[in-house]
C-alpha cells in the first residue's frame, strides 16, 4: 500500500497542473511571451496532455530527442513516424504535422509578398517553404516578368529519392501563357547532397537553350535542401 501511495504521489507531482504557475507552458507564454518557451514547451502546448507516466513536456522532449533536437528532421516525420512516439496518437500526430506546415506556409506567404527576386537566396527561401521538407524529390518552377517579379509557381513532378522527370515543353508552354520574360527551375535533394548530378546539368543546359529560342531567359536552377542550396547561376553554370 505504501509503495502504491509513493508511486501515486510521484505521478501527481509530475503533472504540469501541479507545477508553479510560472513554469506551466501556457501561463509562461501569457506572462513572458511565446519566445520565452523552449521547443519542448511549445510542442507540449500542442499536445495538451501526456500519458499516465509522462507529462506533455516529457513526451515533447522524447519526440525532439527522436529527431536529434532538429526541427528540420522533425518536419520530415510522417504521421506513422510521429505515432510511433510514446504518447502520440493520431490526433496529436496530425496536430504537430499541421503546425509545422503552417510554419512553411507563413514563410511562403512572406516570399509571395516580395516585389521581386533579386538573389538566389530569396529564391531559395521561397522554394524551401514548398519542398525543403519533402522526403521525395520534387521539381518546381516559377515564371517572372521583366522586373523579376513572380507571375506564377508550378509543380512539375514528384519522384522517388533520386530523381524526377522535367518536361521542358510544359515549362515553356506555361511561361508563354503567363507572358513571362524569365523562368527559374528548382528541385530538391532529400539526401541533403548539393552536388548537381549529370542529369541536373544536362536538363539545365537543354532548358537554357530551348528558352533562348523562345526569347525567355532561364535565370537560375536551384538544388534545394533543408539547410542550404546550390545555384547554377551563382556557380557560372548558366
């Protein structure tokens, strides 16, 4: 009986409800602002509850530990991977996935408000919010006017871990519809490898030559990863 009472008291003391008010994530956010919270505390607010043996912050810490404390890695977890974490059911896994996607969409919306693209870094920021977290290779492109202002952005294809099909005719057809003066191509490397493949180089050369015939300029081709990018233009390959 005494052992059961001690175990019960340990669980009770571990409950966030029994913490000092200034240490509870929600109350801490209200008093000190959202930036005062750790990643685990922010995730705990999303989770709302823990398990019989771990409070929400402990579940969040375990989740982050599984992702090597890296939010970029966490963003690549699918629903099944999230559900494999003790304390995360379907509803909590979906909540975390939705919150991470909102972050991407906020970044994309900011990029869409840019008056124009003036550097490869700005293009990277734009595409990172779309394909930076993808675990399969995707190809996208944007069309621009003569002031390098965005006219449209389009998905070309989605593939496996190592490659996608890039249809040059489709890119140029859309550029003509948009009355674009320039285009920028981008695809991601889920492996994190920034080195362009022979296929990447060949398709860039073909698109560049085809674009010139149509009097549409290929400004750049970017290889996107979660943390960095490779620009063909910056490296003198266009």
